[in-house]
C-alpha cells in the first residue's frame, strides 16, 4: 500500500507537467492556425466583398499553398478563376482535387461538377461532356443530365440529345416523381432539328421520315406540320404545300392566330407558281382576309406577315386594288413596313425603293422574348439563350407596338 501511494505521489507532478506541455502545444498550434488560415480566409472574403478579385485570388493562392488540405479554398479559388475567364487555371484547380486520393466522395463529385462548368463556360463542349458523364451515377445526376442536354443542343448532336431525353422520360415514368430535368416537347424538336439538317443537305426522303417521327412524338404540336409545308415548298411541290396549309387551318382553326403568320411567310413568295390553282388560291384568300380582319387590331397577334401575303396573293389573282391593303393597315396601326410598301407601290424610283428596303429591314426581324436576340428568320430555339419556342410569330415592328417601353431595333 505504501508503494502504491509513493508511485501516485511521484506520478502526479509528471502528469501535471505533461498536461501543461500538451496544452501549450495545442495553444501554439491554434494560434498558428488563427494566424494563417482564418486570417487569409477572411482577408480574401474582404477583398471579394470590395470587388477586388485580383487581391482575393492572391490571398487564396497563398492560403492553398500553405495548407493544401483546405478543400473549400480550392473551390473558392476555382470559382474565382472561372468568373474572371481564366478557365485553364480553374481547370487545373479542379483537376488537382480530382487527382487527390484523400478527397471524400461528395467533394469529388463537386469537383467533377465544377470541372464540367469550367469547360461549359469556356465553350469546350466535348470536354464538358466527358466531365459530366461520370456524374450520372452520383447525387448530382439530375443536374448533370440537364447540363448534358445543354451540351448536346449546343453541339447540335440531336441523336444523343434525343436518347438522353427519352431516358429521362422513362426514368420519370418509372419513379412516378417529377424530375428537375424537363423534357416535355423536346423530343419533338430534336426530331425536327434532324429533319431540318436533312433538308439542308437535300435529303428530302430522310427529312420526311424524321418529320413523321416528330409528329408521332407530339401529335398536338404544330411545328411538324409547318416543317412539312416547308419541305414541300423546297421540293417544288407548291400545290401540295398549299393543300397542307388549308387542311391545317381548316381542321385546327383555333391555332390559326399562332400558325398562320408563319405559314403566310412561307407561302408569300410562291403564289405566282400557283396561278393555275385558282380555286385553292381563292380558298387561301378567304382565310387570309378573315384572319387579318379579325386580328389586325389586336397587338397580341401577328398580322404583318398575313398582310404581306394577302397583298401578294391579290396581285397573283390580279385584283386591281391589292396595294390598298397597306393604306388600310396604316389606318389601323402605325407601321413603317406598311408605309414603305405603300410608297414603293406608288413610285418607280429605284434609289428610293432601295432606301425603303433598308429602312424597313430591321423591323422585319424576329426577337427572342427571353434574351432579346434578333434574327431575320424564325427560330424554334433561340441561338442566343438556347430557349425553345421563345420567338413569337410576330415581327419586331409588331412587338414594339404591343409591348410598353419596347426598344427600337438596332440598325443593320
């Protein structure tokens, strides 16, 4: 018993000394940590809040070099590089994280996602696809699928986009839960885009097959029918195209306000070749006039293309007062296009007619309602923001009159 007490009395001072030393070491380490990482971290945040990104990057680089285990600082640094457009440096940061063996699964998936964002922002879509594919087996599956659809659409890789959209639809049907990735209607557009490419190549048979697929994928959509009219016109089958237009307008009259301006724009330059088909032209004249009379005073609907087609059709039918429709349109609403066309119909001065063509050209463009991108032709997917069906079937002049505070079109 005496021995045990002696050992206890001897051990107490030793334990006290060891504990004091350990506490001093912990305190010193904590002070070192406070001196370096938090100070650098908060200093970097201060620079960010003051919009001094160059200084923030320098501070974060120093912090990462002094303590390579700071995962969050790596992500912050990569994000800063990407925001500044230094995509190669951002890629190196995220690839460094992926090469490390000590990174947790969640951080590895995050690094993979950030790497894909680097390539997307840089416009390197093939590398973005390679970075996104591994994420389909992670918690970021739905985000990765949506980004992959964006990549395939940007690359115009419509078969891959169609395959992925079909897979997403099947997964949603199997789970019974709505997905963050929405593919409703996209498959139809993918079929039509492939048909458009076949049409540009002159492969009319392939284009017809693809449009049939598009029609089957979405029987309610009007785009396949409109594209079939365009296909017939490209093949020189004007009578068939006109019959398709009449059938579409007569069977789906409720869709006429949305579809007729586009169809009128397609047919406007082909009436002269249809002169022998007077009965069909007269039926078309009735439809065009009825639509114009009904919707010309409503800024919600497009009537400018209908007006131009109506005048062209009456000239084809040799109606003597066809150009008076321009004056009638001007009484209903202000229109530079109608005024220019009216003046052109009344004079033979070539320089004046050419000047009026230039003046009205900006007002005849289409405008995306999402990003404001303007184009001389109608797009089903905006080339600027990639939104689907964001172009209304109205010209810029009509939109400028329909929307309060709408901007005038740029010159050019």
